[in-house]
C-alpha cells in the first residue's frame, strides 16, 4: 500500500513461538502516514546501501514530523523544566570539555539557546543532568568512566557536582553549588521525588547526596559497592529501582534510611531480577497500571564488546526495554520484552555490517568515544521515557542508530510500536559518519510532541500525526502523576478544573494541530445545567443542551494568532456561569522536509591519543572477560 509500511504479518508469529515465556513481543513497524519517510530495511535499521546512496541522511519517519530544530551536538543526557530544555554538547570519556546547552522552547517552532553552563560537572555531564520540579533544581555530576582514563588533567573533576536554581528563570540557571564531593563519583544519577536527595552513580558504586541545603551538598554515606548505572525511586522515596550494570541485574532496594537522610544511610537490596543476555542495565521508571506496580527497565547492550555473531546462543542482538511486574518486590518477573526487527537473533547477519563511526562533536581536546562507542553500541536502547507513570499510554526510547521509537504500552503484556523518528546519518563524509540518538527523550503530552537531541545534528521537536496520539478519549489528567506534573504544562490547570463547572484546558501551551475538550459539571449550587454556549473570538460555534456535558473546540488550521474561547452556562435556576481563556496557535503544519534532514556533523576532535584508545579498548575487553 503506498505511504504505509505494513511488513511483518508473517514473521511476527515465528519468534513468539520460538522464544521461551514470557514471550518477546516483536512487532512489525507502525502504520505510517502518506507524507512519512518509512524505513527501507529492517525495523530500526539504517542499511549500508542507504548510507552509500545518501538516502540515510534524510532520516526515517513514521507518524512523527519535525516542527522545530536547533543545530548543535549532544551526548547522553536531556531533561526539561517548563519550556526550557537542558543537554550536554559533549561526547567525552577522557578529558573532553564542553558545556550544558540551555534552550528556550516557548515557541517550539523556533527553539533558541539562552545560556551555556561550563562549571566542572556541567562541562561534561555524561548521563546525569536531572531536573527536580518540586524544588526547581537542575543537577549534574561529572562523567566518570574509569581510573586513569577519565579527567586525567583534573582528577578532582571526577567527584564534581553542580547544582542550579531554575525555579525563577529556567532560561538562565543560577549556580548554587560547584562542589567536589569527598569520595562520590559521577556518571549518571537520579533524584528522590521530593528533591532532598540526589544519587550519584558511577557504574562502580552509588552515593546518596543530601540536598536539603542545595548550596552545601553533602554525602550521606561513603560510596556503596553496587555497580549502579541509572536509577529511580518510588514516589515516597523508600524504594530504589537500580540498574545494576556491574552484575547485569535489576535490583530493588530499601532506601528508607536515605529517604530519612540518616547519617551513614544504607541502601539495602531486597530483590533482584538477573538479566543475562541483556546485561547492560541502564535505568528504570516505576509505573502503575491501576494499583498494580511495574517497572520499565532497559539495557544499553546485550553483552559488552560481544557482537551478535560471537554469541550463538543469543536471545537478542542488542539491548532492549522490558516491562517488569514488581507486585512481589522480592521476586520481580518479566511481563513483556520489546524487540525491534534489528534486535531479533535471526537478523544478526543482516545488521552486523551496519556499524559506522560516531562523530566526536563539540570537543577541543579530542576524545575516543566516537571510535570505541560506535563499536560497542549500534541499535541498542539507551534511554526511555513514558508519558505518565500512572496508567501510562506510550513509551519513547532513544535507541542509538534506530532513533526514537514509540510504543503503545497501554497493555503491559503486549507493547507495540506506533511511531518512530530517526534523524538519519550525517553527510560529512557521506556514509562514513554515523549518528545516534542517545539522550532521554521527553514526551510533552500537552503538545503531542517529543523533545530530544541527537549527537550529530541537534535538538529536535517532533509532532505526532493527528489521530495517532494522544489516543481517542484519553483523559489528560486522570489522577495525581509526577511525570505529568513535570512534563505537561496544562496538567495542574486540568486537575484544578475537575472541581469547576466549566473545565477549559490550560492556556499555557500552544494549540493548533489538535482540538480539545471543554468539560461541564453540575454546579455546586444553582440547579442543573440547562444550556451552554461556546464562542471563539466572539463568534458562537456551538450550543449544548440537555445531558450533553462535553464539547470540543477545534483550532486546527487557524492562522497563528491568539483566540479567545468563552463558555456561557445557564442553569435551570437562571444562574449564568462564564469562563474565558485565550489560546495561542503556534504549531505549524507538517513539513515535507525536516529542518535537520541534511545537516552535516560538526566535527571538532583534535589531538586524539591512540594510546588512550588502545587502553580504553583493553578496559572494555577486560570487563567483558571478567563477566
């Protein structure tokens, strides 16, 4: 069928029959729209012929369209606060120095850089860089990889922690602390939800940091010998969900001592789920379906430095996400696994030749990550996000060379892909330089957008095609949810409106490519609703009567401007209730060619030391043998 990508109805049944329970849900690509640029090879693949011909530079899209773009480079971190985005422009394992880019995305069509943070941790924030909305803090720890490799010119930087206040002006973070911790090492990290504790994790150990006074961070304990990569905690902070890359397992820990900020607070593992064949544990997100607890857990590689051809007994070719049932926190169990076609073991030969060197962007001292990293990672998952943590509907995963993959996870037992956006490779030189989407994407439910950065082209704002997501009838604010609180700027107004007679959605975000609902509720006094009239810029567009307590306002296709929506309710006792809000339309129609389609890589690497490269390769080999 023209304009669609519906392959896979036959082969899906094969892995489901072959793989042991719980079944791995390998799904065919999403059904794409007529203006998309679907993948030409396997699901998630950038084939060599496309690199040679230059087709891969254009990228691959399905149900997501780029509407905003800012040229830059990035690495493996990304977070947002209100309409501000933060990410590092440095790919660095040794002495790379760059900074953290601050972007104002108030107008998603025209994101603009407003600040550049260059303190010790922010200069190379690795996989950290986290926002806590409750306290308005941005935190970065310095990227540490291994002794003798990382920050050899400034060893103290390995223990650096930077804290910024973003609550008053997120476009210009205010430095509160540029600290060197006594013994804690960075690489990645996570916040306790109340923002009073930040965990510094180095893949060798993990250290809780007391941020009750953010100008004076202090260790709550010595580094604890758990090989934690990424992490998350329960909403009350008393459980930790730890991606233990040291031994290849998902660990559940009692963190109540840390939550209480006790001196020498200990992290006590109480349950685990070994992940053989998916060993590169990266991070986790706690989820609830109704009252039933789950985790979204993912890994950045299947086995370190062992390509699929060297593992004849492999379950998969690459690291993948999975949904885990944690109702019994002592014995978590896998509910489903999310495989793309490139991940399936039978496709090993088809993808083994796809590796290409990542560009070493934004560096002045040179670094070896581009060469080494591109031999370790190819189509693995690296960071995932969900739209919400209670009754989630979608997950978006940054999957290195496969770009952003979006899955419908409303049924945790049967996730399926619904969209993807792969920015494509670079064109300098054609086919030789790869690109990768490494940093965590952020789902903006209020805008039906995903914000993310790739390593070689820049920062992207991509929009879901109308009717794809949000799903029809999806409640924008069904209950308290920490993810929606941070990443949906209309969430608080939506929750507040639940107690009002007229429920108009928030005016804080731009709306034009989708319509929205007006909800009417029985007044607390003054009788029942007899009728309601809806006006847009003074023109009556709808009259409601009887039992119809919901209306839709459609702003799609209107010119960019401000529109006043006014609702007048009349009750059976003659009372008039009026609510008015002004909305601005600012999201453009789909572009036939994305702004980033042919952006070249920005290459600054100089002075690369081959001895460091050999040492790093030896380290990877030694770690692989030790496992």
